[in-house]
């Protein structure tokens, strides 16, 4: 594997940490700024929404910029976004910092995926994408646990300083080792979304959105779920998050291997089908901590295993607009995160956190239906676009 892929994985790791770390320190932010947990939770929602909206817009606006220069510029903005968070005197400034970090972070993730897929051989493409998302999933291993440890000892601002330092390290790696990469032509924004008129692509993107919606319906509220059904304290919850993160990292690698060996289509259908079953089973095995941990590890692995297969499937389905499809897919994933978080909160308010997994499972079943519809379509999107 090209060693530069691992440098890009470090960048994705830092971006992932910035997104995920807030979930572990919501109570500390709440106490530090004298706001409610719900108000602090809006910092997660706004990040996901901005991440989703900014990605295709920024990709279009920066279409003519050389990729290495663009990557470094985005890292600089990302650095300042986290420094603003570290220096925030109030909630409004922290909210603004999340918008800046999310916008620059969304562009960085798309750049990492597209650059990684372009600097490796075709047969290693899915694996390279898997490594990039292993960087994001790897932040799960450190994001929440490290955020809790640093935040509890040094205050809620300190994790953002830690991320800013890691951003500087990433900038150094990109500046030293990444070669100049010429930009590829990018469609106008309207034409980008016109690619969704093809059922094959539309239902592929809906698959990602619904999959993440189902996942976040439970994952966004994993802490109250663990407290309610397993009666765990803060220490054990941190350990469970660590186990979840380690499993996610492993799952990202497995997903890339599956896509290369079995093909994207078989991998996608298998992963989604098993994932839905796991979500329905999870609430049923809470009587045994051991069984629950095993099922949680499978849940975590599958939640990240689908990403390289799905990204590679989009490249295969629309090679002429692969950058655009990855950008739109990035948006679909984060809209799913935002929708899942909102729906999960509604389930808790109306019923109980114990029902979140089952409600999430229903959305994953819908994702499976969308995947089947997409895969059974035979439209060659790239050829149609070229003819146009």
C-alpha cells in the first residue's frame, strides 16, 4: 500500500476526533458553560448538518485548486476552528467554532478519499478507502476516552487544544510527503445533484443515509442506553466506548478486504442484512454483559465495514463523477447522523431508550431495500453523462 495513504488516514483521524470528541464531554461542556445537556447536544447536530451541506458546495468552489495546496489550506482553517473552540468564552463562540471545523473537515475527508483512491492501483482502491475510514474509526478508539480523560482533568476546552496540535502534525506530514495532484474537472452544483436522477445512484445514496440514521438512533444515545439497561458507571462506559472504537477500526479494514475479495455488491447486502439483525438482537441480550459486548463489537465492526464497499460501489457505478458521488455520499452519511440523533431523542422522549435499537433496525431494513433496488439497476451512469 502506498505510504501516503496512511498520511491521509492521519488527517481523517484528526477530523474524526473533532467530530466525535464532543459526545464524550457533553456534561463537562454543559457544566462549564452553564447550559443544558440538550443545548450542548446541539454542538453535535450543527457539526453534522454543516458537514453534510458544506461538502458538495466546497468541492465545487475549490474545483480548480491543486489538491495538495487545498488540503493544506483546509487544515489551516480546521486548526483555527479548533483554536477558537479552545479559546471560546461562551456558547455562541463555541457554536461558531463547530461550524468552521465542520466545513473544513468535510472538505478534508472528501480530499483524503479521492486522493487515496487516485494514488493506488485499481485492485487496491477499496482497501485504500478502507484505510482512510479506519482513520476516522480509529478516532473512536481515542476520541471519546481521551476526551473524557483530558476534559475531566484539564477542563472542556483542553481536548480542542489537543486536536489543534494534532492538526499541526498532520499539516507537516502532508507538506513533506504528499506530491502535487492536479484537480479533476468538477460539475456545477446543479449538475452534481442531477446525477441523483438515476435510480441506481439515488438509491445508493439513500442506502447510506438510512443506514447511518438507523445506526445513530442508538449510537448517539449509547451512554444513557448503557446506564439504563446495564447499569454501568462512568468508568465502565468509557471502557465500552473503547471496545466499540477498537472494533470499528477492525471493521473498516475488514470492509475494504471484503469489497476487494467478494465485490462491493455482495459486501453491501451482507453487511446491511446482518447489521439490521444485530440491532434487533441487542436489546434482547442485555441480561448478559458478555453476550452484549460480543453483539456490540459486531455492531461496531459492521457500522464501519460498509463504508469502503459503498464508496467503491459508487466509483464503479459512476466512474465519470466519482468525486461528486463521494462528496454527496459524505453528505448523505452526515444527514443520516443528524436525522438519527433527532429521531433517537424523540424515541427517548416518547418511549424509552430501550427502544432505540429496534427503531434504528427499522431504518436499516429500509436501507437494505434501497441497496437491493440500486444494485439491481443496470443504468451506466457514466456513459449517459458522457453522451450528454
